[in-house]
C-alpha cells in the first residue's frame, strides 16, 4: 500500500503545494492558465519573502521566463512582475541572473513588445 497524503515537507510548509501547483500550470497549461499562474505567484511573492524564496527554490524562474518570452502581453506582464518581486536578496538575484533573465529582457526591449 502506498503513502497517501502530503509529503512531509509539504506538511511543514503548506503553501508549498500552492507554489507547486502554480509552477506546474506555468509549465504545462494553456496561455491563459499560465498567465493566471504567474499572477498567483505575483500575489504570493508580494505577500511574503519566504514565498518568493520557495518559488525560486522550487524551479519557478525558468517557466516564468518562458512565459515572458512566448506569452501574450498580459501573461508577459504577470511573469515579469513575478520575477521582479523575487529579487529580495543577493542569492535570489544571483539565481535569477543565472537563469539568463538579462538576455531575455534585452530581447523583449529590442523587439519592442
């Protein structure tokens, strides 16, 4: 018989399930779902520094950047706003830079979206 319920880490950090769900929607949802997921991550990151760290730690930056590159304007704006809210400390900024955010934002500015 398998284990039913949340993994132990999610029991200690209940918001983690919501972060996982939104990152999953960013990664595989339709464009509107991806935009909505980015908007949810904006609210989480704005609400609490720890939530922003969780978004980074759980792999939220790459799908946010992907939405910035390929989404509709509303989705791009939500994703860019979420990324902007994640830069709370030196470690977070370093992670975002290593994800090549500069090149992606430069391309968007150059293309004039």
